[in-house]
């Protein structure tokens, strides 16, 4: 592991610990206990906390302060509770995972049974809805000046709408054989990247940064988030199930369109016939044969190059920020999103 990677791991871990403690405090188990236990279940199961880390780092970068120079719950001249905003973003992420797993009927998430498997579908739906509402409560708890708070809430609401639009497009694409790469990238932007964009730009909004800085951070999040999703598509093909926390090749089995399969289709590969559609019957050897065909078509290398280009674009967006460790960490996170192995 390189010194830069070790430095980034320490930066993420330090903020993850603070975010984890804040989640317990701000989303307590209360009556009805089963609902709140289900709501907290995936949050307690772990996670890298990359999105709230991006938010906290962006706040430090915008303020031009050294890491941990100010308390996150009383940040800046206006004493904004930036940790409340960070928890809000992570709660939205958990809400989307619960509902995604219901729609995909996935058994595992983060190496544990999905919420609808651990509890039941009805409870899982209610848990996701509860998290959605709690996210807005947390953002209000940031206690920024009212005009900035309204803009932050507006961005959060727009982000949630776009996530749903992206998920709807993802479902629609499963039944279409003519999805274009541009359509896929639009879907990825909505389904995944907009939450990174919100994580990066909302702290700038809360702190009263100029519009150019808010836009630059938003675009950084979009580029980094699209790269993150492309890497997720690659990991689904290349990472063992026990490391990935869900079945390897699940996207192929479910017929999901990814930039890998769209490129392979354009190279003449019958992507719908690569594997069967019965998750219980598909073997790892069958998945590996499919991956070998995708590699032979150049599709995996194409996806990696595209993700790399997006990361380069993301890092270029950060030039508007003051130089310092927070900006460096944001650039390193963009790299990490396409270098991670799970």
C-alpha cells in the first residue's frame, strides 16, 4: 500500500468513527423497536462511509482549515452542525440500499442478510421510508442560516428524486436491448452519482460559498460518482462473492445493463446469453467464462479507462478550492473509488 493510500485510509477511518457515533446518537432505537432496529440494521452492519467523509472533507476544504481543526458539530463562523448533514447523506444512502435490495430480491448486503430477509418486506419498506424522512430531519439539524438551509434541503430533495428516476431507468433498461452508453451514463448519474454530488456541494452551500465553488464540488461528485458506479460494475464481475458481500455476477444474472455489457454488445457479444437467469443454478465457473468473453471483447479494459477519465475530470474540478490536506484527500478519494477491490 502506498503512503498516499495509507494516509487516505487513516483519514477515512477517523471520520468513519465519528460518523458511526453520530448515527447511534441521531438515529436511536425507540418505539416501535422493530422498525428502528430495521432502519439501523444496514447502518450498523458497517460501510465505508465514503459519502459523509466527502462531505466533511469538502467542508474543511471550503473553509480552508486543516483536518479536525474545528468540531464538526459546530463548524465555521455560523457554527453549522456539519455532522448532522453528513449523517443525513449516509441515511439517504442506506434508504436506497434497502429499497434496491427489495426490488432486486437480493439476499445479501454488506455480507449480512438484506433487511427484507432479516425482517420482512413490509418492515423493510417502512424502514426505508423512515430513513428517508429522518434524513431531512438531520439536514434541518445542521442549523445553518435559513436561506442556506433551504437551498441545502432543496438539493437533498432533488437528489432523492433523481435517485428514484435513476433506479426506474435501471429497471426499464433490463427489458431493453437497445440501451446506449449515453443512456447508461445518464442512469448512473441519477442512480449513484448525484448523492456524491450532494455530499460534496451541500457543505459549500451550508457555509455560504460562492456559486462557482458549489458548482465545482457538485461536478466533482458527479464525475467521481459515475466512476464509482463503473467500478462497482467491474467488481461485480471480478470480485469473489465472499469479498463482495453478495453473489458475484449478480448483474449478469439479473440482466442489468452496464457499461461493460453495452460495450460488449457493440462488439457482437450476446450479452443476454452469457449466463442463465436462475441465481441458484449459475456456477462461479459459468460466471468466469462470461468474464473471459467480456475481457476478450475489450469491454473490461474499456470500462476501466472510462472510469479513469472520469476520475481525472473529478480531480480537475477541485482546482477552485484552497490548497491543503482536505483538497488532497478529496482527490485521493476520487482515485480510491476506482482502485478499491470491494
